[in-house]
């Protein structure tokens, strides 16, 4: 990937530290890592972290884990420039610049939620129409098969997949209620956790009434949960 890990991740960590009013020492403690290791990650000196470490760090920074994955992994289908990778909560339409969407919040089941083996649960996202055109006939479509989180390797070598375990869902596509400019909308998907202890994910994108993606691959909705017996 052409993304410059040291430059972009350092800027993200420093900015979130300032916005949250927390020193880096506190953020590192919340993420379960040492301050030295966090400085190393931000500066590009530490080795690539595990998926679980990235999830914990994302929780401490209060950002999407997929945002951090893009600094350390190749996400098939994702853009390759650093700017577009750093912006994941806002998107401009692929075919209409007046079509603007923003991700507001995980309403239920925030990332790193612990669920029981075999548990059925719902994930609800809130997005908002910030453009000037109504959303009509849109659907949320499951695209797990198009996205593979894989660790970087030396140039020319195959990628090492580090997360390809996906959640079962009741449906593979969900209708999105018609949404006027300025309005938020909730989208809910029902999932079933696997019966073994694991960390699993599911990735979804918004498509129009013709089955075409509305936004680029950096704007996706996802769920990541830890499956373990309490």
C-alpha cells in the first residue's frame, strides 16, 4: 500500500488525544499496551499489531477499528491513497456529488462487544443524508466476500489473511427507509454468533435501486464482536 503509516497514524493519535483530553499514557493504558509501544506504532517503528490490539486501540481512541486496520493491512477493495483511508465516516456519491452520507453512530452493539457463543443479536447503525437529494430505493448489502483484511508482506509476496471469519446474518441485504436531505436513518441487521470463541466481523455497503454502490469502498458499515462464554 502507498499509505504512509508513520505520518498518518501519528497525526490521528495526537489529534484524538487532544480531542478526548487524554494524554497518550492514558490512551495506551486503556488499549492494554505500553506507552512505548503506542509511540512505536504511531511512529512506524513497532511491528504490525494483532487484530485484537487494533480493536482495543480503536476503542480507546473512539474510532472505527477498520480505520486502524487500513494503516497496517491491505483491505481488498479499499482505496490506496492515505487521505481517503483516513476519512471513513463521510462519503460523497460516486455518481452524484450532491449525494452525501455520514456515519453518525453505532446505536447498538458497538465494536468489541462480547457476545455468547451461538447468541442472536441486532446491530443498528445510524447514518444521515447530508446531501441535497432524497435517498429512495436504497439497500444495505452484505459484501464480506469482497473485503479481506490481510497483513502486509514483502513486495511481491502473497498477503497473509488475518481476519476472514464472518458472522451469520438473517439477511444478505436490508432495505433502507426513504430518507430526505438532512434526515438520519437507522439500519438494523440481525446476526448469529458462531459457537466457538473467536473475533468475527461482517461488512456492508449501500447500493442504489439498480444494485450499484452509492459510495466508494472507504465508506462501509461493519460489525466486529468478540465471541466468548462469560
